[in-house]
């Protein structure tokens, strides 16, 4: 039976939903009474320590005279500063995502021979099972590419003769295949949706083994497979900056939680994809782009600080855009003074905006990034600094690269699968206990009543 056949049940479901919602409300004061760290964070936004990792480190504070104070944000992959990683491969005029994935997985920067071998390995794995595109991706295409990606990942389980084997060599093989295949699964899923739902021409380009991950995304996505060196370079930088971000972000923590149960790789990664899809996590950059589109309807002069500040105040007062009271792309759960990924991105974003003839828009973005912290400080009681995060610029970059909004979050996943893979292996290697935090029940005990007495 099709889902639309259930429409007649909607009134009954709505009534049940009201009952359900009524009996799920928890008094906010009880969280204070029992000292519950909601979201596993304290009042200052600092995360509750739940694990140890060697894969990456997110720094936003430093000790000064025995006191912890905010500092410029830093991000380290396996102890190496991401800013140095990016400047290193940019200086040598090569792509960096493959090197970054190697570093995250194996804990060391590869030499040239190791990097070439690893790149060739990924190229060899960049092949989907026979008829997978026809039988899986082309059938029942979804309007949400994250759901398409998750479905494809779960279906790959059926094509793997050793799907349940969680020995490290097998898990590594599965992870390498997923790192290689995520671009194809995402792009092909989009092409199928665009064809069957929008009536557009269908393009299924085969990836080229000599191209980098970033180049293959553009090659397989565009009808003519053409792209500029600058476009590929900036997309590659985006992949590097999104590849990993500590063990505490929602999707990576999900990877640890699900992996700790001993389940298979495909199930663990599908769970991480479900987490990343959320607008509070990987979907945030789409909200930034939509917010700026609305802003451009109300701010006529992108250099007029008064106009910009007036709009930002309306955002916070729930009088503009989606009335959520948020300035999307501003603030971060960990960073306070700055997000190093946003800082790295900014200079390349400016270069791309000049090449694409969108320098005025970049001016607007820059002014919002500069003025928003001041307005937030005036309108809100905040416990730490606020600055632009990586999502603030990434959506703008993707739009300048002519990437469809449907692929914004999948691009995040294409990058983050490298970090998820490293964390899954770390969880399995250390073979800790199943992750099981405590929840305190606040429901009163009551006797069971027979049906006739209710």
C-alpha cells in the first residue's frame, strides 16, 4: 500500500500525537535539579568528557596563569595543524584530500610512494557493483540526497560477502571502499532525482582514475564534465576542512556509539549519515545560503552597516527569514574567538568570488561576519565568544561552484566519511564497553488498571 493511502488516518494520528506530546514534556527545572548536562554540555557549552582519541583535536581555550581563557581556534589532524596541512599542499600545487584521509586513517603523513599507492587504491575501489546504478540508485529516487546516500550504503551490505566481519583488515577495506564510492553515490543519486522528478537529461559519467576526489565530483556532476583548476582546488580544500572534527560532534559520536555495539560498518556509517543530515549539524550551510538570499531582499546596500545590523537584529528577534531567532553560520559549540576552518576558507572564498563575478556578495558575507558577533552580544546573554563557523562560507562556496543545494550536505559526508572511518576503527581497536549513558526516570510509579476500569 502506498503511503498516500494512509491519508484518511491523519485525524486519528493527530489526536494521538497530541496525547503523545502531552505525556513527553519534561519540566526544564528538573534538568537543573538533577544536574543533567543536556546535550552532554555544561552551561558554558563545554562538552562532557566521554572518551579519548588520537585522531583529531579541537582547541578553543588555553591556560594563562592557571586560568582557562578563550583563544583563536585551532584544529589538528593526528597532531598536525590543519592550517599547515592546507598551506603545504597548496604550496606544492597538488590536491590534499587523499593525503588528509591517509593521515586520519593511519596516523602518519604519507611519503610520495605511499600517497601514490593510496590514491591508486581509492581509484581502484571507485567502482560500483554491476547494475547497482540501475537497480538501486535509479529506482525510487529521493528528493533528499542524504536519504539516497544512506539507502545506498545499507544496500552495499548485500553485495559484501564479509559484511559482518569487524576484524580491522576487513573494516579498513570497507571504509576505503566507502571513501571511494561516496562521491559516486551522491552525484548519481542527484542525477537520478533530477531526471525522474525534474524531467532533466540524465548524465552518468564514469569517474576517471587519474583525477582526485574533488575533480571527480565536478567531472561526474557536470553535463560537459568541465571545471577549472581553481574550482577543483577550492572544492578539495572544502573536503579537507570537513574531513574530521574531533570525536564529540554529533555524527562522529554516533559512529562511536553504534560501533561500540559491534555492528557492521554499513550500519554504523548509515547511522552517522542520519545524524549529519540534521539542520543542526551538516544541513546548516543550506540554511546560511537561504538566510542570505532573504537578506539580499531587504539589504539594498551591502556596505551599509546600519541596514545589515537592522536585519541581523530582526533575525535574533524572530522577525526575519524563518523566525527562528538565529543567525545561521555564526557561533560554534566549541570555538569562541574563531573557527580555523572559516579563517582558512575565507581567503580562497574571496578569490573564487572575484573569478565568479560575485565580489559584492562576498562583501556582504564579510560584513555580516564582522558585525554579527557585536549584534549577538547586544541581543543575547552569551557565555563565550561568537564567530563565523565553517558553514558560514561553505554554502556560498558551493553555490559559486554551481553545486545544487541538494548536494551541499552530501559533500560534507563525502569529506567526513574519512573521519568517521578513522573513529570507527579506533573504537573497534580499543574494544571498550558498549556506550550507554544514563537517563533518570522522573515518572511516578502507578498501578496497572484493567481495561474495564479505565
